[in-house]
């Protein structure tokens, strides 16, 4: 059984997630009411969940504390669901060690997709978050703009993350194939699928995604 801990101070959000997870076969909810950081830490120690679905903001946990929690309990995969944050906050959350990230206005299908990806240790990120992170610095993110952006999730497998990182490092398909013990044809297929998935049509777009999601070490940020 996959043990799931839901940590959200908001009653309606917590109950809705409990009902959703309760419908899934092979999943077991950890009985809990996490109202703050101390409650969450206690439950993580006691229940050792496979999956944690959390709104860390509602628990008054900052991104530095979230990073510490993810590091300490690294055998649990974290799916974070919050309201819209600033670009800087989004970047900090993605750098904290979580596996997946959704916004609270994502629908049931996307949440289920994110859960299934997260338990396999595959990244799943709401496309609204990607759009905010990759928008020009001078664009002010408003609620009206957020509503215009689609909310389909972007799922990136571990293999795709490796290839994205290699592309961002400037490696050719042949060098990527040699590095990952794949055929050049397989790498080329992955490259096409990745570009289609990310909605980009050139290497620059892949590099931007890699930087935004901390797949590539740099000494600068967007």
C-alpha cells in the first residue's frame, strides 16, 4: 500500500484531497490533521509516508524550512499544492527538493496525474507555474493573466530530465547517446518529444526550462 499524508491547514482543501485519494486503489491515507510545522514533522516521523501532499504555505512553513524537511525525509516524495506565489517563491519551491508542484485551481484529472507521477519519482509541474517562471521579467503576474493560462500539467520523466540536462549542457545527440548508453535515434526521439511537451521549438527553450527547474547549474537566475 502507498501511504499518503495530506498536510493542509485549510479544512475544505484537506477534506477534498482526502476524498480524492480515498477513491484510489492501493493508497492508504494516514489519519492526520496537520495544522503547523510541528504537526507535519511529527506525522512524517510516525507514519513514514510514501507520498506527502502539502500546502506548506498554509502551515506557515517557509521555503528554507521546506527544503530542510524534504532533505530530512527524502524517502517520501512531495507533491506541493499552493495558491499562486511570486516568481522568486516558485523558483525557491522548485529548488527545495519537492518532486511535483500544482496550483490549487488545478482540476481532478491533473491532480490524479500528478499523484501517479510523483509516486514514481517523475516530476509533474503545472504549466501555469512554468508560464509564470518563463514570462518576461517586466510582466506583472495578475489574477486575470493567470486565468488565461492553460493548466495542463507537464510531466518530465527521469530519463527526460537527463536528456534535458545534457541538451542544456550543449551536448550533441551523438554525445548524449554515448553518455546515456542509448542509440542516436532514441535520443532524437526523446528530444522531439521533450520539445513538444515543453511547447518549445529550439534548444534555447529547453535550456530555459532546465535553468528554471534547476536541472542545470548556473551562476545566474531569470
